C-alpha cells in the first residue's frame, strides 16, 4: 500500500473549514452536552493534519537575552496536510501546493 501526502493552502481558516466539511473531513459531534469539532478521513484510509498559520524563519532576536526584536513574518494562507491511500477529491485539488521544505510531514 502506498500513501500520498497532499499539502494544501487555503486563503483562510474559514475557507479550509468549509471545504473540509464539503468533502466530509470536518466533523462535529456532541459529547456530554458539549459540541466538539475534529478532522478525519472516514470514507478511505487516510488522515488530516491541521497546520494552520506558518511563519517564516526571519525573526530577529537579541543574541544575549533571546528577546524578540522583530517578529517572524507569516506565510500566505492557512495550511492543511492530508495523507490518503487513494486520490484527493476534486474539490480540494485547487488548493494543492508543493512546498520545497514541508513545515510538517506524516511520519
């Protein structure tokens, strides 16, 4: 069995949540009277990893105190990784990106 990781970048968290719900990867259930949201692939073998915001490694810090002088800049978008045994749904393909050095990978 081979798996493929898909790196996705959405314009916002709201857009990601809407698209993931559309393809049945975002779920909301009630436990003990409280509503909980989670992300999972249910219709095939796979998993969803919510990354969210990613920041560049360009922050400036004081060498002695390690205090931040200039904060790191945020990369564009809101990021999600999905690993699947089969192909990615057509609804998510427009959001696929190919990072040079993925921020986080499935082990």
